[in-house]
C-alpha cells in the first residue's frame, strides 16, 4: 500500500521518485521546500535508614549511592524493521527528523542507527542533526549538534554513528520532553539518499520536515504517518528504566 504522493514525477536510474507537495509552513513563499518520497520497491530504591542499625549502615549508604550513579543503555525503536518506502529532502538546508521520548531522565544520546533505503543518493549529502524541544514542543530550528557531512553507508542496511565523544551531547543531556534526530541535506539534486520509512507497522507519527529557512511541519498533518527508521541509543539512570 503506497501513500498518496503529489506534484512532479521524474524518472532517475530506472526508479520512480515522487515529490511530496510543499508543506506550506510559515509564510507563503515560492522558495518553500519540499520533502521527497521514493516510490516503493516492494532499580531499585535505596533502603530506608534505620536509627537502630549498626555502623555498617555507612557502608550500605555508600553502596546505595553507587547504585544511584549507575546507568544503562537503551535503544529507542519505533519501526518494525522493514522499510515500506523512503523519505528524503530535495533542497540544500532542508531536513527530515523523527521525534523520540526517552524512557526516563536525564537521558544522554550515545549513538544513532539509521536505515538507508535503496542504492540512490550521494555520499556527503547528509548531515546528522540532533534537536531539542522548543517551548512549543517541536524541534528547535537550531540543532544542539550537527555532524560533518556523512558517508551515508550501505544501501538497504543499518549504519551506526557513535556520539559518546561529542561534548555538545555528553555535557547536555535531555532532562524532559522529546528530542529529535534528523538529517539535513547539503545539495539540491533531489536524488536522495533516502531514510527508511515504516508506514505500516509503526505506531509513532512524529516525523517532521524543515523548510531550510525557519519552519518545521509535521508529516502527520498532511497524512504521512509512521516513523523514520532511525534508532537512537540513550544512557539513562539504571533505577529509571
């Protein structure tokens, strides 16, 4: 089952690519960007102190404090593992993003895995962006972290980007609400690469598109549901899983 797609169709490398209509965020402007969709190819709490306990209580308290400082790594997954299609953006500076809610806080992003749908696209045409929420509960226009242009990885497979050494993230955990992982495109060619899109098995409808200027739009507002195949791993307190 294919989602509805509108506007200009073009044939590239024997595969059909269909532009999704400009979302119309912000002021009407001929420079409004478009998203691009690819045609389918088929813990525990510390024990309470007891005043009657002996001096060993101090050691117990130290153990409890050690437990409080421990963390676990959790991967957040919204897709079912199968790409029903792929989504990209067709203008330099435009971006697509998927929203995530950590299981507890504070949550520190340590890596991101993404699925590349199909063989199309150019190396160095993707920048990984991490966005925190504005007061309106949507991605900030300015990412908290941006990578260098990426070598995009193998087609029809998962690629992992390790972020444990990134100071902007390790010293700045998510303390409430959502965060977004997105990919910004560097050229205007409109030929991908495409991030896997699961629209049949995914219950999450928090995909967003950035117009390259100042506006975010939710894909769900225009009938495009599901989840981008992006899987962040966060480090959270062991007691808060």
